[in-house]
C-alpha cells in the first residue's frame, strides 16, 4: 500500500498540524512531503525564504522540518535544490503534471524508510476507516495489535481530528470525519445496526458506479448490474434518506430523479475552495447518467466519452433532451445552451478554470470512483508565486501561531515519573 502510506500520512499531518508526536519517526515527514509536493506541482522556481514562510503559514510545516522534507523530495527528483554552500536559496519543482505525487512518495517511503509499530498501526486504522466506519472492538480484534498501541493510536487520531468516536446502540463506533463529512451520528447508527461489512460493500458498489439513478436501484435491486443484498439495498436507501449521501436531482417529464454518490469527504480531502467544483462535477455526472440510463429517446452509450468530448471540443452536439438533461449545469454556470433547431439545443462549456477542474474531476470519478487534487489550497499556491514582502504582510496580518506541545502519552509520563523517583 505504498500510495496509501503517503496519502494517509498527508491526512494525518493535516490533522496533527504542529502537534508533536513522540511515537512517530517518519510518518509526519512523509505527510509534510506529500503536502508540499501537491502544492508545488506545476509551479516555477521559488525563493527559499518565500517557501519557508508559506509552508509554515499555510501547510503547518515548521522551518526546522522544511529541509528534511525538501531533501526527501529531491531524492525522488520531485524538486531540484539550488544552494550556496549548504544554504538552500531556490527550489525548482520538477513534478510532471500527470505524475501521482502520493505514489512517488509512497514508493520512496516503502524502500528507504522503516516505519515503527505505532506508525504502522496508525496507517492500518486509517486504511480501515477510509473504507467505512468501524465498531471499535471489532476493529481492534481484526487488526490483532497490542491494546496499548491501538488505544494510543486512536487517541492520536481523535486528538488530530482524523478519527471520531460515536456511541450508537451501546456500541463504540470509530468514524473518520476526513472521509465521511455528513451526519456522523446517523452513520454510526447504521454501522451499529447493520454492521460494517454490509455498509462497506454497499459503499463500494456505489463507488464503482458513481451517479447511478436511485430509482433504478429501487426497481432492479442492482447498481451497475451488480446485485445488492436486501440489507445493502436498505442501507443505500437510508444513506440517501438521512443525508449521509446527498444525491443531486434532475427534474424532467414531470418527475424528479436522484443520483447516488459516495459520501462527501471532509475538509481535508475536499477543502472549502473546491466544494463548488465537487458540486459541479456531480451535476455533470448526473446529467450524462440521465442520458445513459433514463433517456427519453436518445441514449448516451459512454458517459465518460461524452464528458471528454465536452472537455476537448467545448460543446456537445444538439439534441431534443438537452434542456431538461443539462438544466442543472446551466444553473451552476457550468455551461449554456444554444438553440440549433426548433427542438434542438447544443450544450456549450463555459470555459473557466473551475469548470474545467469540475470536468476533469467528473471524468475521474466515473473512471475510478475516487477523486484527487481536491485537497490543494489555492491560496498557498498563489502565495508561492509572490515575493517575500507580500508573504510577510500576509503573515503579520494573522495572529502569531503558537507551537503546541507534544501529545502526552499517559504510560510514558508514568514511566518518566518512576524514573525521577528512583533518582531521589
């Protein structure tokens, strides 16, 4: 799971921020490296002093940690460091546009770094919570690790905000707000009632077929031709009804249709600036799914190909269903219609950076079921292109952040206390 190592380390760093965790040897450096790399992709030469201030202010990478982070990125040739003696003066990003940042960092970590027991345990917990919430006791038994290590890793997770604990039906449920953003109490209740395996299976089937019409699930008991068990079918209904998944809707022919997506991820995986892009991507997918699976007359054979055509050509050929099918895209200012005949309209893309990002995301969601590059802080990228004076004024306007002390381990504190007593 080399890619996942870097991805989960990114999430963990975002949560821990400036908290110091004595149990971690490499995981925070891996997380900082992934954080910096996703923001450097596609940028030109950067002055070290600018990078030092921006990475501290926006990415919680303290100055003392920046050099080892840059040296790791230089090892995998993601950056080139220009130096005077031992002093770094400039950074030249060298990350190919289509390279997977997490893959490159994860492969390096797997080959060159040995994670300790707490780091491996933390990654194992996050890997499980990424797929679905878990019953705490069941997860502990499943992972088979020492109880003290498990408890400590859960404590670190809750302190960082990457793990939340909920009680439902007398059971302790672990959920990651990073991967599931809405109605966590309702989600915990579903896990307590139906169990994790059924929920995980239902979510995976939705993930494999993002944007599937809810009415077809009800009518056929299937998603994408794959049968749902009766429990899974009920879970999909409850996920939609309780707002854990929020299906976009399209009105046509006097009826309303909802389209299913996996639960919206939290702020770390989908930052505020990119939420509108995500909404537009779901609207794009819903529109082409409607044409594929619920056409009035003309069926779309390949939703992905239609979106690629819109991206490449800037418009779609006219059809008589366009006004209903693409109505949400007009409202969201993703596109506009041009009438070409009495009963035909072409869809034309409004070419903006946000709409092109939404199109790329929609294509990716249809191809893989998952999204990427929605965690990038555009303010940080803009700041990296400015001079040191601009950055200094920006930082001075904000309150001075205080470095937080390490997350205290009760057992370690007790052992230290015993050691001091022996010295008396």
